[in-house]
């Protein structure tokens, strides 16, 4: 009985682990409502997560790419928070900030996995659809 219980405890995180499937923003934009705050919040969080992944895992601190992506992260994260505030004007700002931050952080590992797989296959961590996401992000927010 103890062995079964121990096995269940050890395997339970795997059973409840959330697998995040990412779709290219180019596909998402085709079906999303451009007048909806939810759409812009989602896009902003995705853009923030890509920039944060590049900042924390790919570019050396102090490099120009690091600084650019760090600044982009701030712009995108703030845009996501603003969209959430529009959607829920009476919501607590601290709760919005925490929720948006957690949403962005949940995307880092899946994005990083795509980059690692791309680097292993092509030699470039951005030889994939994430590069078109970056272009979309830059076009929408600059």
C-alpha cells in the first residue's frame, strides 16, 4: 500500500503538469478579434515571454540584444497589464500584475524548448516560426 501511495505521489505532478502548445502569432491573428482586449493581452504576453526568454536564456547580460529585449519585455508586459485593466477596470492592480507575470513566466520554458530544438536542428535558435512572432511583435508595438 505504501509503495502504491508513494508512486502516486511521485507521478502526480506529471499527471497534472500543464502542457502548453504554442501556435504562431500569424495563425492566431487570423482568427482573433482585433478589437478585443483579450486578443491584445494574449499577444502582449506572448511578445513579453519571447523577449524575456531571449533576455534570460540566450543573450549575455550587457549585450545590445540583451538590453533591447529587456526593454521590449517591459513594453509588452505593460501592454498586457493595460489590456487586463481595460477588461477588468475594478480589479486590484497587484493581482493583475501577479497574474500577467505568472502567465508570461509559464511561457518561457515552452518557448525556450522551441529555440533549443531549432538550434539543435539548424544551428540557429531563431530558425523557426518564433522569428516571425518577433517581427509581428515589433510591428505591432513600435
